[in-house]
């Protein structure tokens, strides 16, 4: 019997492999940061589904995670939003994808306490997962927006231009981390 930990390991490996392939196609070589990002993308994507999908589904989900999270991280350059740790592209997009893919690949053969997904004959689970993504996404957006508005009103969201040029290490701590 395969465990959720085994499934997560398989998916992380598949996500890493696909991210490396995507880097090879885009920039001509893989990077260690890309390999780590791919593994994390796989882990973020499998989190909702780990206990409900088998190893074959984990490989497919991992490959999908590598492609869509890579694309989401690269999209931020074109859209111009600030996501220095790729949280939106890896955890946000990966988590949403994993939640939806659970509705596709879930199987009561893997976990009898769960539900069957689309490929096991039940479109209803995919619908429930989609509603969950919309509700949680809407809630997260609303709460984040309110917190950002509160922070902006109380202390601002940006550094002064001078401190941005100096860097936070020097501006806040009078030290330099990198020369």
C-alpha cells in the first residue's frame, strides 16, 4: 500500500523533472534553483491530493505542476507584480491546480474514505473542488486586500526610493550583507 508521503515524494520528483525540462526549453540549461522550485511546486500541488491519488496520478499531477507553476512564475515578469519568493506562482497556482486535479484523479481505490474523481466516474467531486477553489480564493483575496489597505494606511507599503536604492540591510540595520 502506498502512503501519502510516498505519493508526495513521487510528485515532488516529477515536478522537479518537468521544471528542469521547461528551463531547458526556455533558457537552454537547467538550474539548481529551478530544480528546487520544481520540487516545491510538486509538493505544493500534491498537498490537497496526497492521500487520495495513486502513484501514477502523482506522476501526471507532478508533470502538470512543473509546467503550470513554471509558466506562472515566468508570467510575473510580463505582468510586473512583485513576488520575490514566487509564492503566488508556486504555492498559489500549485495549490489551486492540486485542488482541482484532486477532483480529476481521486479514487476510492486509494482511499475508501474519500470520493472518486472525474477519471473514476464522478464529475461531482471536480465540481466540489472548483467551488472550494473559488470560495477560498475569494476569501484569501478579500482578507489580503483588507490587510494591505490597513498596512498602507498605517505605515505604507513601500520604502522610500532612497532606502530601496541603499537596500534594507543598510537602511534598517546599518549593515551590508553583500558587497
